[in-house]
């Protein structure tokens, strides 16, 4: 479907920050080596077999082939404890090389967790990290690799989060609402802005194409665009923002569980 026509900048319902340079894109991929199984690969990266299968469209975990490349899904944000880095232990015991991480630029896999289940890894922490009351109000627009968080990037503010995903991946609405704007905006590329109940607004940027038009009513989880690299980007990904009464807030405080696919 062709992209919706751009509207004049004055039609934007919210004020966007200045276009900022995106960070280097970290997309974690693993090439299957002889003897490796889905279970072993999932355990190496600290994800579940179910999530790894869903991220790669695999229905039968036994169907892996040597040399096949797998996209490693994001670790749930509440379980991430630092910047992604490669643990030296990954290349030790078996004497084999560490899993290959491929990119046009340098890439590093997320730190392996002791447990692949969020509930297991939180068991020993007690209630020290209480979830905000807003948690779960909206859904994730897609399942991707979280590589950019809300806050500042250098001297510039970063009003949302960045989710790396293959070009063409469907982008879905986080909640029922009305499209306030669908078109092109300098720096952000092709964007969709959706108004939801409770004063919430979500923004989806850098899309390849748009599937909705300004003024259209959308339902929760409806496909509104596809992942691309329009605007100022370092590769295909979705820039996702959440605003309350027009002010940017951390999306991770509002998003529910990661989608299975």
C-alpha cells in the first residue's frame, strides 16, 4: 500500500523535538553452528525458546540448519542490568567460538541471564522494584531489539525508545485511538501519531510505509505501518514515543509484557 501523503508541518498535533542523530544500530544475529539447538542458543542469550522461535517465524524448533541466521529478540527491559556486552565465558568451556554477531557496524549481544524467565530472575529481589501503576496501559508496537532508551543521548533529549527490527516488520497500535497525523516529518521520516483515551498519545517514526490516514479510527494492535529507515536513521528500526498531555514520558513505564511475535 502506498504511503499516506504528507501534510504541512503546521498540521502536526504535537510539538516534536529537533531532529537528532540516531545511535549506532545494534541488531543481534546468531549463525547456527553444527550441533547447536534452539534450547542451547536461547540459553546463551538469556531468552526463551518460545520467544526465539517467534522472533524468527520458526514453528518447529528441530528444523534448524547449520549456517542459518537467527534474530535474537530483546530481553524484557525490567531484566536488563547494563549496556549490552559480550561475556568472555561464552567462548570458554566448549572451546568453540562465541556466537557470531553480524552487522554493517559493530554489534554486541545482550548479557546472558541466569534464568530465561522474568519471574525466576526476580524471585530473589523481593519487592524492591515496584512496577508503576501505569504499567500495562498500552501494548508494544512490535517485538524487536531494544537498543535506545528514553532520556538523553549526549546533549540531546531522546523522547522515546528505539526498537530494531527487520525492514517491513508490521507496526501495531498500542491501544485503540484516532490517528492525529500520518505523513512525513523532517528527521522522523514517515510517522503516525495516535490519540488514545486518558490523555495518551503515541508516535511511531522512521517507517517504510504507512497503512492509515489522518483522522482514521484505529483499534488496538491494528497494523498502521511497517518498519523502515526513513528520516535520520542508522538502519531499520522503530522510534516509539508516549506522551501524556503532550509531554514525553518513558514508554517503558506504560508498556505491558513483550509480545510473543
